C-alpha cells in the first residue's frame, strides 16, 4: 500500500467550471483524506483495465 500523503501545500482541481487552486488548511485536509482513501476504493489494475475496455466497447 502506498504511503499516505502527509503534506499538501496547494491542490489544483479541474472541474467542468474550470480550475480551482485550494490552499486553505481545512480544504487541504479534506483532499488529503480523499487521497488516503483512494487505494481502498479503487479497482485493482486488471479489473480497472477490463472495466475501461468494456466501457470503450459500449461507445
């Protein structure tokens, strides 16, 4: 499992409304928690690849 992200100074979020830079401590903590959870909710590599292949086939 990757090491947790301990220090974030600035986060850039790209959304449908454009980019946003976040640097407030509370917002950075929220982003840190999201990144720390990623390994627990992401599909394993092979399943992710199969999922993307199925989606591409549906287009």
